[in-house]
């Protein structure tokens, strides 16, 4: 009985720390809730604010459908003001929208996906992971990213993916990062 109670206390402590850290680094509720609609038909998530035509899918759908395209994974929390700002500015930028068409864009509500955050070592929000089509991490960005910063990293990820693809086609193993 004591062991179960102790484990339960540890899990509660982990959850408290998981949600307290974003509040301490500026992802509090000062800008109101992060606007997300419910799942639409086809498993896509879209913002209610609708300043962008980027379609975000959930993690499971995105990893299943990557098929040769790198993935942009946006980890956020509902109360994260910096993530909301990125949705309104960074992801509505014309260059980012254009580049995003070459990615599978995935939105992770970290309050609903703590295990995925732990698996991918994500503890601050917002966090963007750029992943290879196979799921290997190419780049990690934490905190608010403006369109110029994100654009550069997305182009690097596309070049890395193209390089890996051409190496595989030629029969040589891709360089690991």
C-alpha cells in the first residue's frame, strides 16, 4: 500500500512540475486560452483564429503519413501565450506557409500528451522539433521563434532530408547528426 501511495505522490509531483515550468518561463495564462478547435474530419487540427492555412495533424496521423517529407512538430500548452503569438504571427507568415507545404505539420497539445513530451524530452513551451521522415530529430527550437528564425531552420531540415534521400538512392548510408 505504501509503495503505491509513494508512486502516486511522485506522479502527481511530476505533473505539477510539468505544468509549472511553462508558467515560470512565460507560457502562462496572461493572454487567455490557446485557441484550438476539436478534431475535424480527417484528423486535422486547425486554429480557431484562422490567420494561417497551415493544417496541423495529430502526432499519430503525422508520423504515419510522413512518407518522405520531414515533420514540423509544434509542442504547446493551451495557456501558452508565446505559442498563441507564434500561431498568430510566425505561422501566418507567407514564407512559412509556403515552406510548410513541404512538411507534415503536427500540433501536440502537451497537456494531453505528457508521455510524448517525456519521450521527446520536451519540457519548455513552445518547442518545435523538425524531424526526418523516419522520425529522427534534425533540429530543436525552444521558445518563441519569429518567421525568419523558423524559415532558416525549415530550409536546413529540407536540405538535410534531401541529402539523406540522395544518399539512400545512391546506396550510401546517410550521415547521422
